[in-house]
């Protein structure tokens, strides 16, 4: 059961080309207005064509399905539908969280790439026991049964490793992230960023500028952020 605010990870190690690894997890209810559950697969911070533990061992095209305790599938994500062939699911709060970014070697040199913003794009989530299934998604289409793979899938020899990262914020638990500009720290730079947004400037991270959640974007939001950056409580 994971019903408190936390971030944790679990290792995926497929035992065969057509293996599926299952995880059982109890999650809280979250909505667009309160709480969130984000799941992503960790991308290696190094060349994907290099030596192990990356290179050919890394699960290049993961496929994840999420089922309710009664067996009904609620969501899925395939590696080829996410940035740099990784999976990402997000339920709940629509105020976006930072994407995962990494240097990726595509065979044409390293470049810096970022995945999707985590902004509840999968909708609401009800409190339940869920089952997550992770396998190789290469050439797997939604019309195929889960676990049916093309005979030419590269996973036949190696690609079997990835890491799932879970970030959970239950509804009703105060959450406010003062890092408005997504530079990794909550400081004066974030206050300056919000002041500019309140004045009509660009909001490049698309964070909710109504920081104190009173329905208007104004000086009150700047004051609330100043308090949080100084160590005060969430508004």
C-alpha cells in the first residue's frame, strides 16, 4: 500500500523475450484538483548503444498496462508513444510536474531530450488495488493481446531491464511546489518568474500561477510563494 506522499522506484528485470513482470500496488484516489499519481520508466543517463548495464540490455520499448483489482484495464502506455522510448502515466492534479530529461545517444551523437510533462493526462484515479504489467512493446499494437510479440522483436536476446519510478501525492494532503521555473530549487528566481507571469509575461513551464488557489492570479500568489520559499506552509 502506498497512500502517503512519497517517491520510490522498483526494478524491472524480464526473464525471457516474452516475459511479463507484474506489480501489485494499492493507490489513493486523486482528481484534477487534488493529489496525483505519476509513473514513469527511468531512462539511462548515458549512451543507449554503449556497454552494459545500458546498451543492449536496456528495455528500449517498454509496454505497461494498468488493471483494476477486478481485472479491467484502465490505462496503458507504449514506449513508441513517449519521448526516447520510455513509458509515462499520470493521474490527478493538472498543475504540471517537471518532465524527466536525459542525454540520449540516438546513433547520431548525444542530445538532451525531455519526456512529457506530468499533468494528470490520464484523468482521475479511484482508490483501489491495481496491477501493473510490464513487458516488451516492440511492434506490439493495441489490437494484439498483451504478451504477443513479433518474431523479429529485438528483445529475443537482451533488452530486458528498466526501472519504474512512482511519485504519489494523495488528495487532501497539502502540496505546493515552489519551483515555478523548474530549475531544481525554490528560490528568488521562482519569485521573479511568478512576478513576471502575474504581470502578463510568458509561463513557459505552464505551472498554475494561482499559487494560493483563490481563483485569481495576483499579488496574493506572489506573497504566498514568498512565504513558501522562506519555509512557510503551503497556502
